[in-house]
C-alpha cells in the first residue's frame, strides 16, 4: 500500500515540477536564476549562517525538486548532486542548470533508494530543504539513508517545517492542533488542485499522502544511526504562507505569524555529523 501512496505523490509532483518551472514569472520565478549569475534561493540564503562554508564539499541534495536550492549550493562552490523521485522535476532541474551555466549532477530516484544509485559513504554534506520529510513514511529509514551516504566526518544539514506546524489545521480558528504530531503508519490523505506558489493552471493529480514526524523522533533516528547532534535551532518563520491570512512576509522572504510570532515554532534546522 505504501507504494501506492508514493506513486500518487509522484504523479502530483510531476505536475508541480512543470508548473513550478514556468518561465512566465509564475511558479518559482525560475528566470532570475538564469539572468543573475549570483542569484541564490531564499531558502539557501536563510540557511547560510548555519550551513557555513561549503566550498569544495561533495554535497547531495535529497528531494531536490526542480533544483533551485541545488543550484544555489553549487553557486556557493560545493560539488553538488541533486536527487528526486519525479522524472519531470529532474528534467526541469537539468534544464535550469544548463541554462544558468552551473555544473550540477541530477539523479532520478526515490530517496529511500539513494544508497543504491549514489556512492555510499562519499558525501561531505547531505542537504535536505524545506517541505521534504512529510512525504516519507519512515523517519528511521530516512536517517539510515543519510548515514549511508555521508562520509566519516560528513555533515547533515536540514531545515524543515516544524512538526507542530504540520499538526495544525489552517481552516480552524486560532492555532489549532488537529492532526498527528507523531509518526503514524497510515498517512494523512489530501485532495487539492492547488500548490504553495502561484501557478498557471490547477493540478489534475490532486490526491496526496503525508506523514508527520515528531522532533524527538527525528533527532533520535539520527542518533541511533551514529550521528552526533551539533545544532538544533527552532525558527519562528517558514518560506511560504503556511497559514494563509495569519502571516506577514518579512524582507528576507520568510513568513511569520502576524500576531504573537513568538508563540509557536514554525520551522527548525538540524546539523549533525557522522562520527569518524
């Protein structure tokens, strides 16, 4: 049954990739990465203080989507490979890198199979961006993938939506927790023809399946796989309007609660090292 959920999600993300990569100003606003050789994604720009100097590092970006963050890591002088399960996403990522004149390798694979298609124990940096873990049924399995890909002394960097945010129901009044905080065997099922940025057409593959993972579950999974936790930082913002009508966009592109932004964490960053 899990494979059915993943197949449905892949069909949805195949459509999103095409719409997100539009060159008409909708979607991710891709053209700016082609026109400006110094352009970085807002996500990677936010990450830089905790990401540190990645010059020359062998990096893999898991669940890279259409490659805007992947390209941005390469522009920070890392040697980057992007991996995504969507054929359309990988095609769009390759197209973007070619148009922007940036050298990045892209591989199509489910993240759970990454150690089978990428050289194990060879990456100095495993990078995962925002909105990725909720598409994976098992956080323990994901942590195992990270550990297998990292070279001894290598670092995981992940910034992700906070599990408290994923547990909120934006349609209820106030900040209402209505969905599971902890990982469940059965996913939450959604049916929605929209996406999180403005696009030119509605989706037709509308059914998707998501899993939440508690912060303790994520940290423990990494520790159990032999990684050392170096930093856990919670943030009061996310890079999209996660709670429509209740958020204000900041100058750096992040969205925070308009009222009482300090009452709840909306995202977090984890840095962890594979002990040599």
